[in-house]
C-alpha cells in the first residue's frame, strides 16, 4: 500500500498536507531483512498506476527482488492514512477493498523462484484480504512443506478485516500449525490462546506446531522460547533517542528475529536483533524508514547492549 502521513496533528478533516511512503507488513519485513544483508523477494500485486510504480521503485531501491510482483490492470494500488491526535498511538484508516494486492491468487506463485529459499514469511493480514489471497498463502505453505523451507508467521491480527474473535482464531490456526517461528504480541497471545503470559500458553503453542515462539511486548522488551527446552528467555528493550510512531515496529522485530535465526544466533541474539530493529522503527513517521543497516548495528546486536546512540 501507499501510506499518507499527515503533516499536522489533529483530525484528518483539518489536515491538508501529507507525506507519502510505501508501506505494508510484508513489505516492511522484507525491507528490514534486506537492510540486514539478506536477499529477499516479495510476492504481491500492485496497480498499474502511479502509486504502483512508486511502490515498485521503493522496492528496487531497497534491493528487493520484484520478479513475483504483478502489475494489475483492473485493480488499484491500496492506500492508507495515519492520523495523529496526540492521545496515544496514531489511528489508521485503510482503503484497500478491491485493491490489487487483494486480488492475488495462487497463479502468482512461481515455484521456480523458491529454489534455494531458506525461509518464507507470512502474516495474518494477507489471507484476510480475500478468499483468493487466503488460497495463495495456503498454496505457499504447501510448497514450503514440500521443499523443506522454514516458515515464519506473524498473526498481525486486524479485527476489522476478520470481523470477530472466533473468525480470527479459525483463520490463524492453519498458519500457526505449519510455522517454524511464531512471532506475535501480547494481544494476539490473549486472543488466540487465552492468556498474554508466555508461560501459560507455551505448551499449547508448541503442541500446535511451532518450534520457536516470540512475544513482542513493545517498550517492555520481548520473550521467547524454543520447543526443544521450553526455557523462557527475556530481552530488554533498546532505548532510543526519541519516540515518534510505533507503526512498523512489530514488522521490524520480525525481521531482526528472523535475521538472527537464519544466521544461527542463539535465541537471545535473535531477540536482541528483533528488539533493536523494532525500536529504531519508532523513531520516524514512515513504517520502515527507521530500520537499520547491518553495518550500523552489528556491534549492538553482538554486544547485548540496550541503548542506541546516534
């Protein structure tokens, strides 16, 4: 999607100027991993319109492989707006019904492009956009299983797209059961498993299928555990010079954690990397612009420190 961020605080009815950004959970994640030095591609659709061209340009600028990005003639690129009112986190308004991305289908997947892939990342947003999007994500899971590719999954639950709690649970479980890494926040823990406490849900999570579960706690850091030993690890949050906007922090955590996983870091190192990328996301107004490059943060990830100085 294209994101429009307001230039002023207050209700959008009083805002006349906006800043344009590329955004979306999967795009954010892919940018985060790419900046940490991994080769990434994205399967999606954009409209054959100016916003679609803008998103493609942003992907290419970040080094993302766009071979599986389809330009859609009959559906426009989706957009969304942020609103800052000064009371808590920003509000978001989505305009993506009938968008190009919501028209994805299994034919968008070229199995040849998965040769050599080490991990496939999915969120709960895409399968909730349409029936064909859900079929696409399930087809990708089946291919991953057949090729022995690891899967990371972030429920990224938006009740507005899933209508109710029961629908959310039913929609997420087929993906949770097939994931190697389950990356979720406390709200999603409560909604899906009945408790926000990792210790209380750990057995149920691992019985469902994942090998590693990580719980994002925002400014309080993160927790994670592996099915192999079921020891709960805690990683402190990174302290940033400023806080602007939390949108994109969860996707940044996912990217940092997966980076650590793919580089065989211990679970504590995966959590530090996740906390770091997520924290830096909050220092800017765009979703992914604050994500770091590996050359800038390798020492912080390795040292186990919890403060960022710029």
